[in-house]
C-alpha cells in the first residue's frame, strides 16, 4: 500500500494538470491581439487616417552612445545600469537633435542619475510604472532641450550589471 499511494497521487496530479490545461487552452478561432487590453478590431477602429499620416511624419534618432549609470548603495557602486535611448522626433528634426546632442545627453544623463539616486534601478526596475515614470522624465528633459521637436523617448535597451 505504501508503494501504490505515491504512484496513485502522481497519476491524480497528472490527470488534474492535463484536464486543467485542456479546459484553459486558448480558443484557436480567436484572432491574435497584440495589445491584450484592446478588443480585436479596436486598434483598426482607433487609428484614423489622420493619425496614421501623423505617425509616418516621424523620424527616429538613435543616440550614438549608451548611457552608463552607477547605482550607489552604502557609499559604494553596487551595480551599473546601461541604457540605450532613441528619440521620436517630428519629420526633419534629426538635424536638430544632432546639433544639440551634447546638451541633450547631459540633460538625459542627469535624469537617469536622479532616477538611480531615488532607487529607480533597485529591485524590479523594469516594472511598467517605474519605466513610465522614467520615460516621462526623459521626455520632459528632451523637450526642455529641443522643444516640441521631440515627441517621445524610446528605451531601446536596458541592462543592469550587479557587482559581485
């Protein structure tokens, strides 16, 4: 009896797992939705011809060098965060970005340092609320430097390397 009970429990667990997987499987008739918050067809209805023309009038400028931000804890560097940024600018705004790139990098780096100093790169630093706050602060700094030319700041890559 002592040898049969573990096998019986394993079979019951396997059966329950298979049954649950079968009951909770996705319906193949449903279409794939890229944004799970939107209903199927909502994206097509929400995008008007004016909006699609507006987004095509954008350029993306990848900032040449990555930003390296130290995360300081107890007076020592506990980690390094490396961030690659791109800017979404109005059509023809690329030259304006390159013309003031040193000032722009300085402003963006200051925002990243402030984010690190307030604990923004500790723990689950890629949480949506945390990243939204960082993007908003970066956009404000970019718009302070370049004006309305910048419409969005895109975080292309973000890596945290902890010190051993």
